[in-house]
C-alpha cells in the first residue's frame, strides 16, 4: 500500500504524516517502522532491502520516504509500483509538489492520496479559529481576522504565534480581541501582508524595498520563499525550479529570492 500526501501547506501535510506514523506505532509498535531520506545516496537501496525483507511473523512494515522526489523518477517508480497492492508493507511519501508524469500513478487508486492546498478565505479563518481553540486561546472574530491576514499562507508562523498567545493569555476569561494582541506583548506585524504583496510588485524598487524590510524583521528567507510560493501563482513553475536548486545545494533561499525578484 502507498500513502501519498502532497501540497504547499507544509504544516497540515506534516501533521498528517505524523498522524499516520503515530497510528501505525499505536497499532503495530515501532518495530516495523523505518524512515529513509532520499537525499542520502544509500537511502534507496536501504529502503528496497527493508521493503523486500520478509519477517518471520510477517509483521507489517511502514517505510517513510523523505525527499523521495530527489530520486530519479523512473527509479522511484520501479521501487514503488510493486508495492501498490502490498498487504504487509506500506510506503508513506509526503512531498510539496505534484508528481511528474512517470509518477502519475501516485494520484490514482489504489494509492491513498491526500492533497494539502494552501487554505484561503473562510477555510483559512476556520483553521485559525480551530488551532487557537486547540491551544486554549479564545479569539474574538476581530483577532481571528487580523491573524488570518498577517499569517495568510504561513500556517507554521500562525501556529507559533498562537502558542505564544495561549501562554500569555493563560487564565483569561474574556475572548481576545484584535486590540488585545498588542497588550499581550506580541510582536504582531500589521504591515506584513502589505510587504508580502510588495514582493509581487511590477516595480523593481518596490520589490527590493519589501524584501529588505522583511529581512530587517528577521524573517527567515526560507519562510519568505515558501509563503511567496503559495501566493504568487503565476510564478509557480519558476518557484519550483528555485526550490529544487535550493534543495540540491546550488543556491540558498536568500540567493533564490534575490534572483527571482530582480528578474
């Protein structure tokens, strides 16, 4: 069996990946669990041996493949296709991008597929509210709307901020309004989304100003890149190329952003 999780929402995709692993360990223990990072040259062979090994008691196995798309597509297909109907072995693949043509079978049955698009609109605000409630932070609609605007496309950043809000507002009985966020000592950035939009400006000077301003806020270039990738739809093919270049060690995220913004 193959479980394939994909999409730009890194937070929800990672949470689902963790849930699949936890469920396996809960039912089967971690004896049959192994993780393989395909950025390592030896990982494919190690995964093949693990999946081909028959245990004495035919215990189910779960192989979690990290960075599976780093492997040449035809070779990865050769590894995965024989496992489509496997009863005693499960492969979990979680990737940001859709599979290439040679791996298109990952989007079809019998593969268990789940896509994690970047949430927008009412779905995104519902996510903000749910994550806040899960952490014991009662947000009024004004606070939900504000945080949703500031962290649109950045679920990781949102959850990090909600952890702070929950800690600072512990014991509070009234719902947290937008105006309360500053009183709680949080470093909210009402102009953050304006700066993010500035990165997409047609004017080069505006793009560079927005980028320098975001770096001055100590925003990690990787965070800027991933949020921008989720929002700048017309640049998606280019962002994917830059992302691959970063992961292959050719450039870092700051270099990729500068190259993208001046082009």
